[in-house]
């Protein structure tokens, strides 16, 4: 999809001051095309009005195998590159079905979302997020003079 054909560009003449939002949508589309993979599977849950959770299925990985990076509103989950280890054990792997492939999964995070916690438990990476609403954006009553 080219930028000129994007749906939100048709909305630009009817909005003022939203250029950064439209540019963010374009960036999200580009990253979706770049990281269009089904691995690893994930869920995004809305826990409450301001709390979210991303769950990423990472069976077979330990927390030392995973990197979690937040950069420019993009939260990226990836596995660290490992050097090939020659197993000098007498045990031989007859069938290798547990995935150890390289992966990278990116999520676009709003400016007002903060990462509270990340925990890998029983093969499920749980990333807890919280929306921090600034005082100036909270609903308030305006007195009439």
C-alpha cells in the first residue's frame, strides 16, 4: 500500500494538528509489512480502562534468551542470537521439534502507555502496560463566569 492511497490521507483535509498521528499510522503499516510473521503467537488484553497486557507464547525460551526493547514508541520482543554450541554429551538429538529460530515481534505503543512489568513464566511472556493520563487530558468541569 502506498502512502498516497492510504485511507487516513483522505481524512487530512478535515483535521488540523493530527499530522503526527497519520504519520504514525503510515509507520505502523510499514512495520506490519516488515514483520508479517505468525511467530511467536501473542494476545493483547485490555485488563481495565488504563491497564493492558501483552502475552507472547515463548515455550522453550528462558528469560536470558529474550530481549525486550522500547524505542520510539515501538516495543520489540526478540530472541538473542546464540552461538552454535557443540554438544560434547553422549546424548544425541534424534528429532528437533522445539523451535529456536530467530524472531522479532514489534508492537506500536502510544506515548501515554508505560511498561509496568515484564515476566516470563511457564513459556508465556507477560508484559504489563498502563496508560498514564496526564492531568491536562483528564475530564474536568469548567466553571462558567
